[in-house]
């Protein structure tokens, strides 16, 4: 469930009402500002009423204080706090019918062929201006990827958690933070959930680190899917590979293409059109629409589209689309509108709402961000390469390896500081950051075991194992 649904259910379950402090204690992973906005939206939508002022203010389910409560929307219905156009309401009315009342449909190639980059617009000019105003950052004129690198630590947690949450992952945001920052898997969670979070982290890092070369082409998409799919598919050969068999879409009467050759042809056309779109928001939304609709992979198509939709935003130094607070029931219905009706209005309305939520979070935190360490930035690739050399050669003394590499590559005046940075990175190494250095878990385990048997080097302070 989304955090807003959690809050609503808790308020409903309490006969005496709930204060904001009580809600925040119950859900420590929800930021205070987010909780306040969500409660305000629930009040505006008529689901919740407030009584009292200041610290004495308590929230009740609508009607809970006077007789039987009115019928409220179920958690499976489309959330009432997301504004919808008349066209979106029309799509929702059709999608909310039982599957047997909806007409079975297959992939409509005309839907893709009719799109003309920079002539066809899913997002109107006024809507694109609105999105740009919401997502504009102070780095908008800086080199591509400047903003996403500056917020990378926060981005890894938010996008990994929210995108996984849309797939039913039960990790909390705090669990995700512990896994990504400290390598600690949450207790009581299935291994598949941990893997999903780590795969998102790897895929996001891949996009941000390769922002200068990442384009909408086969290579980028296949590698993005491969990162997201690692160790999650029944057949590992399907990681980063075009789907070789038919698939069914749960709770849908839509049947995607089943012939690999047709899928490949449609994917090539899709990627070509995407690469020609100049507006970053239109390009982002186009991928949100057409990649899941084609279903080019055996699974993990929507996850791939959510990350691919961020690539144009990363490049343009705009706020990312993290999908924070996006309810699964809203996302699935909006996607069904594309699958079964080839209509984008419901997904468009959700995209705009979700982007506003993301920007509110990120523009608020930008002022608190520390500037990247210029030395770490300048020697970033060298630091990663050296650390990888150390770990993949466990038989060698780590400090000697680092000193030798620094002596060969770094000017004398910068050697002490660069060496200290590498030692610091090595001390902080854990399984949650291995992909950053191109390391496998087995390589890290072998190095760690070897270091554990070796005596700590006195010149390394407290050692590095």
C-alpha cells in the first residue's frame, strides 16, 4: 500500500482520532512534510476531518463522530486526491468494469506508427511549460547530469524504494535506506525483495554515471533491463534480451505481440522515435507509454520504463520523477488505459501529479545538499579503478597497491589527499555498493576473507577489513 493509504487506514481504525505526532510515530519512514500534505489531500477529498488546533489537533475518518460513516472509496479504487480530466474519468469508467465486460485486444502497431516526434504531442505545450516550471533546478544550464549526481544518494533511496513499492515490494523507505547506505538487508523480507531494491540501485547508478553516452537505443535499454532483472527471472538468459515467448498481463484483456521478430521491429521503431523527441518531458512520457505497451521483455517492463523515463530528466538537470507516494492502484489503472484503449490521458494526469510530488521533495532538499567534493569528482574514475584492483587481487597488501597506483598516476601535490580518499572508500566498502566498482559479491567475499586472516596494517590506522 502507499503511504497515503496507510495513513487513511490508521485514521479509520482509530475511534478517538489520531494526532500527527501519533501518525509519524507509527510510520517513521514518512517525512513530516509528506504526511502533512497527504492528510491535507485526504481532508480536501472528504475522506478525513480535523478537530482541534495546534498540538491538540486530531484527525478522524469522515462521519466517524456522528453516526455511521459514509461509504468511502476502497483502497482498490482510483485515489480521489489525484485530479482527473473528463477524458481520464472516461478511461477509468471502462477499465473499472470486470475483465469479462471489456473487449480483448492485441498490440496496435498503428498507435506507435501514428506518433510523429516533435509534431505529435502527448503533453500539450502549456503542460510542458508547467512541468518545466515545477522541475527547473539551479543546475539547468550546467553540464548534463550535474543535478542527478548532486542528489544521487537521496535519489537511489527514493526511486529504488518507490519503483519497487509499485511492484508489491514490502521494504519500507527506512529498510531501503539501511540496505543501500549500509548493506543491511531487512529482517523477515524475501530475498527477491532485497534483490529488487539492489537492482534498482545498480540501474540508477548506471544511468547517472553514463549520462554522457546513454541514449535511447538498444544498447542502453538492454543494459538497463539487465541491471534491473539480475537474479530475478526464471530464465537468466532473458536478462537484457528480447522476449522469446508470449506473455499474459494480469487482470487485463490485452495480449501483447508474441513473435520475437515483430517485437524487435516495433522496438527499433519505438527507440528511433524516442531518440528524436527534443522535449525532455515528452520524451520521458513517451517511454512511460510505449515501452510497457510493447512488453519487449519477458518481465520487468514497467520498471524499465520508469527508469528510462528519468533519463531525459537527468540529462536536462531537471528534478527526477521518483514515483514517491504514487498509489499502485492508480498506476496499474493508468497503464491498463494504454494497454486496452491505447489512450494516454489517465497516465498523463498521473504523470503530472506524480512529478509535482517528486519536485516538492527535491526542491525542498536541494538547499541542504553538500556540494560534491571536487577532488573526489576529479579522480572519481581512478579511485574506482584502484579500489577494484585492490579487491580483485586479495593476495596483495592493500596499502601497497594504493600507494603504487597513486605514485604512477597522481601528481605529487595531490597524492596524500587522493590516497586518503581511496583508503576511506575501501574502509566503507560493503555489498550494497559493489556494482559501483564493477565487483562481484564472490570477489568481495574472497578479499574480505583474506583480509580477515591478515594482520591489520599499522600504517592503515584501524585496518580496512
